[in-house]
């Protein structure tokens, strides 16, 4: 039996095949049991979090966790790297799209 990890998505995401056909939809706030490797990729992309993982420690300087800081930046339209410009290596390489 393949190991699974339960994740909750923090944003709507769509997975398409090479022809552009939607093969899977993930909705914000919904939990999904995914193979560990797949779940870990979504977590690294910032689109989901592991519901069974302990909370990250608070940042000593502000009293906020790293997740709080990232959520604040996202809420104000600020993020690091190519994602801020609507370009993502993960999107191009894996056919994943953020749903507007």
C-alpha cells in the first residue's frame, strides 16, 4: 500500500494533462489524501499544508510564525520570485495552474 499524506489546500489549483484537459481540481480549504511525494510537492509550492504537521515555531522578532508572514505577503500581493510575476517553473513543468 502506498503511503498517503493529508493536505489542505490554501488556494484553488487545477492539474491538466499534456493536451490541456483538466484531470484534477483542488479547492481552497478542502482536504485531500495524496501520495506523499505529490503532497510534498504541493506543500513546497505553497499551495497546501500538511494537516498533521506540528505548527511552525513563531518568529522571535515579531511573534508571528513563518506561515503568518507568508500569508500576510500573499494577502497584500507580495511574494518572492517568479510567482510574483505569474510565472512558475512548476506550472510549466507539471501542467499545474492556479485557478483565478
